[in-house]
C-alpha cells in the first residue's frame, strides 16, 4: 500500500495514528539535530519531522532528499508544538520512522511555490510542474466543478449529451478552419469543427429534442490573451422552442452555476437590444456593472464655431462621477490613451464641474451657459468630469466604449467579485463587408430572421434583425445562439443573400438542406465559452489559466513543441508536397 492517507487529510484527532503518506518533497528545513520536510500531493502539504534523538540514520537520509523527490513515509501522527494556522494540516506533523525514495527528481527549473520565480514561458514549457502549484491546480478543480454543475443541470432538464465528430467538413462560423489531410482520400481534407453547429441541428431533425455537449472546438484565428486555437464550448440545442424558452432554460443554467460555484443568487437577467447596447455603451457586450452611459451632445454642441464638433457625425459624452479632481496630467494620460493607434481618436475634450463652476478645454467656443447644457444632458453634478469624443458615429462609439471601460477600471467600478449578466438580443442578421462587397451572417447562416422581419429580407436585408441572443457577463461575451431556420426555402434564400450560388450552397450544405426535407422541427440553441466562463468564475481575465495544457499566443504548445514538421515519409503517405512561400 502506497498510502493510508493523503497529505491534506490528517488533523489533531489523528494524533498517535500510524500512517503511510506518499508525495513530493516540497521543501525542507534543516536545524541540525532536527529536520522538517514538507510533503505535498494534490490534497495538501503535511510536515514530516526527523529528530536526531529518535533516529539519527533517518535524519541523515531525510537531509539527502532533493526538491520534488517522490517519497513514501511511514510514521506516527503527533501534535505540533509550533502550529501553522495557514494550512489545514498545520496542527500536526508525522514523526517518521521510515522513508522510501520512490523516484528522484532533477532540480526543477523554477520553484514550485505560490510566488514562483518561473517566467510564463518556462512555466508553459514545464506545464506539468506548474500544475503542481496549488493555485494552478485550483483553477482546474474549478473547471471540473463547473463542468459537473453544467451536466447536472442539463441532465436534470432532459438534455442528452451526444458526441459529434471531430473530423468533419468545414462549418462556416466565420473563422478559418484547421484542416487535416486524408490519407485514404488523396487530395481531400477534413476540417476540425469550429463548433458542432450543423450536427446539433441534424440531431434535432433526428428527434433528439434536447442536446448538449461539453466539446472542443477549433478556430484558426489570430490569438489574443483570451483566445486559444482550441477551446471548449457548452454546446446546446432544443426543439419545439421559441427564443423565450431558450432564454429561460439557459438563464436557469447560469443561475445554477452561480449558485453552486459562487454561492450567488442571480435574479432575473436583464435584456438589452443590440441597438441600445451600441447607442448607450458603444459595444455589443456592455459591462453593466457600472453606468457612465453615453450622452449625445449633437443638438447642443454643434453650431458654436468649434469646427471639430461641427464636422462630426456624432458628439458623444460620458460623465465620470467624482472625477472633477483629475489633474491635467491624468486627463493628458486619458487623451494619450484614446489617441493610441488601436483606439484612434484624434483628441479628447473635457469639462470639469468643480465647486467654482464649469471649466472646459474648449472654453473659447462654449460659454458657461453652453457647458451648463452639457452638464444637464449628462446629469453631471459638482465633482464630476465630462469627457467628449466626436467624429463618425460608429468609430466614436467604439472609441468611447474603450474610454468608458478604461475609466471604469481606473475608478474601481469593475470589481471582479461583482457579476452582472445581461442578454443582448435583436442583433442585425447581416453585416455588409465593404471589401468583399457582400453580406456576411453576423451570427451564422442558420440563424433565423426575427419573424416580423422576414418580409424585409428581399427589400431591405440590411434592416433585418436576427432572432439571436448573446449572454454577456461583465463585458465579456460568454455565450451566443439563435433560433434556427428550419425551412428549406428560407435557408436557400439566406444562402443566396450571402452570395452562394445554388450549386455552392448544395455542395457545402446539401446535407443540411436535404435533412430539412425530412421533417425538421422548429429548433434553437446556444453555445457558451466554457473556458471563459471558468475564468470569469475564477475572477481572471485569461482563459489560458483554466486550460490544463494551453497554447501560447503564437498558437504553440511549448511543452510538446507543436506544431512541428512531419517526415517526408508521412508527407508521401498523404500525397502532400510542401512549398513554403514567403507571404511578405
Ligand atoms: N455554434 C454557435 C457558436 O459557436 C453557437 C450557436 O449558435 O449555438 O457561436
């Protein structure tokens, strides 16, 4: 038997018990006649005590133990004289009477402690050592729990977990596919699923009624901190439902997860239309933990001789409560922030509402009475700071969104322990792409138009809203889905609007359209970004921490060193030859 107990288990009530523990040497402290070794496993740390007076030979043996050696120890549980209140086993120690080295270890490249000296790259390369750190392991424990709670809720509500294939045909979700060459079908490729979208719809045609899957998806996109080329979704689909049914069902899931994982009761999740979200927050995923919504000053700030405003499509202001005491330096810093190329504003206008009245950066053009109107429009009071951007409406909304979030963080309004979920609904169905001179589906081509908009599909497709919804939590898009088209002729029309010829549509999606001819039920669904959900629950911005073996921001697995080249033999087998062309 390797162990009778784990390293996180023993308490005062176990004193005098003979035990066997196995684990890793986390560290040791040598006091001459006395040596202490911390033994670590997944469950915690237990102190082992070696005393010269009790067993000199064993003490010498203990001193030889290197960091991360795997050992087995036999001994008796004793009460510690010097208790450690920071760990659950801190009241006891093991008076060892036998050590067995099960395996030795090289000196690890970084210290396996909370405050490790290892940089990100090194920890990624030795991820199996990083995973020995408690905080890292805890994140994966959270992930396990959230997966369990998800399965629990969905199973209880009649959803069946069904696996769908990983080697498939391209699904058009808007991103690039990862492809896999087929040896048996020369010159042909599988694609890895960007999501199981078409399969879950086919499961509805098959009559499965309620499906879910916690599933890996793959998208070959440029990476950011919160993106991974392979990620996990909680993917769901239901039949004989309308939008309201879906929102209710998954509001239930969200509430269940918050209750079980965070002990938080979420009351009703508010809803906001895409149009309102863009108008008031300049984002389709607004962080509603705080206000600071947009105010449009066009009526009151144009025609006063200030050319920049006069030539703008929109003049947008936000009111930063209590920020009138911002120094010139702080305001300059905000100006530099919005002028960064990624944000692209030309400048920032400000107006302070101080004790002694209103003062702005454009006093030359605007009288106190004018500024008073700004203040009224923004519901600003003494002590507040109004910040204004102007220009093309869409661009200005986007810039102001960035500034609002930046200021929200600066003013401490984005507390990670506060959760404000929101449904964003009524997205436009289509997005016009100037470069390609064609429409793209904003969600995906299987999304149904809002029932009342179907008649506008021919006359004014750009004005049609989709029967789609996103779940946003704290400004992060956590999930999204839609009511689907289940009628072949509407689906064909949609493909036509998206620029597919009937032949192309048949070639790419014939399998789905054919299935729609065999009694497809009305259906709808949603998918949640599981890694993202976990990182939100963990109060972190990075999904990488919640993935056991993540890739870096170049899409590389630093540990196994992938991607990598393959042998000529493999290439031959696949009938592939490779020519690398210089993209520059
Ligand atoms: N398949 C969609 C996605 O991955 C979600 C859905 O419509 O259910 O975004």
